[in-house]
C-alpha cells in the first residue's frame, strides 16, 4: 500500500511539472514569431535608438545655420565714490627742466601740462554706468556648415540602412 501511494504521489508531481511547463510555452506562427522578435530584440532597440540619435544630430547641424541672437547687459554702480588725486603728489615743486633742449613742439606740450598742474588735489566723482549689447548672426555661406549638414545626413542614411538590415537579419534568423 505504501508503495502504491508513493508511486501515485510521484506521478502526480511529475504530471504537475509537465503540465506547468506545457502551459508556459508560447505558440506562434512564423509571421507572429517575426513580429515578436522585431518588437522584443535588444539589438534592434539599440539600432533604433542610434537612428533617433542620428536624426537629432542632423537637426542639430541644421539649427546651427539658423539666426543666432545673443544679448548682454552690464551695469556698474560705484556707490557715489569720489576719487581725489593731485598732479604734483601733494604740493611738490615743479621739476627742474632745461627748456633749451626741447624743440618747439615739446615746449608747447610742457607749457600745456604746466597749466594743468596745481597744488590743490582734484576730485572726480565716479558715475554709474550701464551698457547693453544685442548681436544677431546667421551663417549664409560656410563650407564647414554645408559639409557638416551633408555628413550628418549621410550618418542618418547609414543609421536607417543599418536599422533595415538588422530587421531583415532578425526576420531571416526567425525563419531559419
């Protein structure tokens, strides 16, 4: 009796294992298997993402030829700062210059400079300043730009061909 019940239990366990394995099997026709392989293949997903990257790089290369606008604004605040300075360094004497060795042009310059020199310090109030800049540029004729567009277009075509080839290879491997 013990042997019979043990044999029945063993058959039930193996039968259950066989039935559970049987239910996990995916049954597909060839066309369904090809579609399943194309939708779930990791290599094909990578090739599709490479195709998208190539498409975005082509659009990026095209956008470099579009008008570019840049703006800049600078503001400097000196906080009502006043600068004080004297030409003779605080009340010094005029340097001793031999005017006989100077030509007429140099003599005129020295006379003009001596009119500016005084013993009193000069005060300059620093004013606030602001500058604004707007720049617009566009590539019209650039060999590098045209070559870059053509190269990125070729890269996009190669990525698309690689995608088609990979899909064809997957279909053929599923059929075989």
